[in-house]
C-alpha cells in the first residue's frame, strides 16, 4: 500500500470550533476514500490559533518561530492539503489569510487542495468561490472541484444528508488528485549538490592554473 501525507489547516478561533470539526470530518473521509484506492493517508492537523502570535511575528520580522516552521514544513511536504476557515464578513478570516501570506509563493505549486469553510448561515457559502478558490488558484494549487461549506444548521442535524454527501464527494476528488501525482519530496537545504571530491578537484585545478600563470 502506497503512503501519502495529508495536512489539514484550520483557522477556527475557539476551542472547540466548527472549523476544526469540519476539518476532522473531511480528513476522516479522505482517509476512508484513500484506503479504498489502496492508499495509506497519513493525516496531520494544525490549528492556526496555536501559532497566531508566531504568524504575526513572522509578518513583522520575516522569520518563523520553530512552532510555525513546523507547520510550514508540514504543508510544504504534504501530498495533499485540507484548508478550512470560518467566514467573516463574506471572506476568509484574517488569521487564515495571514498564514498563507507567510507560507511562500511556491509552496502550493501543483499541490492538491480541498477547501472547506464554516459560517452561521448558508449565504456565506459563496465566499468559497469568490474568495478562497481565487486565492489558491493564484498560489498555483490544484483545487478540488467540490468545496465544502458547513452552516450552523448542518451541525444541528448532525451533518447528515447534503453535508455528508458533499464531504464524501470532495474527499474522493482530493484522493484522485493526490493519487495521480508522485509523492512529494522536499529537498534538504543543507544537502551538498557537489561532492567533496569534485570540490577538491576543482580547487586543485584552480591552484595548478594559478601556478602556470
């Protein structure tokens, strides 16, 4: 069974939060759909509220804390991403946007992403299409066709019926995108691209040339 890494990012501000609940429902569905495709999905979930101060510091200084760097590295090394935000004033939350501002322009390139959002009423669901999807397209992510919005009324009924169906469809789409790609490999920034022998050989030739001159 092949293994793929899935990272879930949730920007809920409270604990517990409906955004975290939706992220857990989505990753559980992804794990199930992946198993049906003979894939082992290793899931890690990060709540941005835990690194909210670190994100602000990074915006001001340009340097991530160890805790924030762990989240950034996890996203960079993931084969697929589940991103869930609460909707405030018809758009994603400031915490959610700030994280992707510090993530880097090339981290999400060609990475499959499943979008999710939560809000008080279903009318906020349009934010998925006019705010979230354009942002991730700009970051060159490959966004699953189905985005999942959960309103308060969805949780009141236990998330059955239409929400359950949307979660299953979106999870299947993410798994299909992930399985169509090779596992992500992250280059070691400290790895030598040239062997010591080549380096010494080059220096030796340089010294010889200097002596000839």
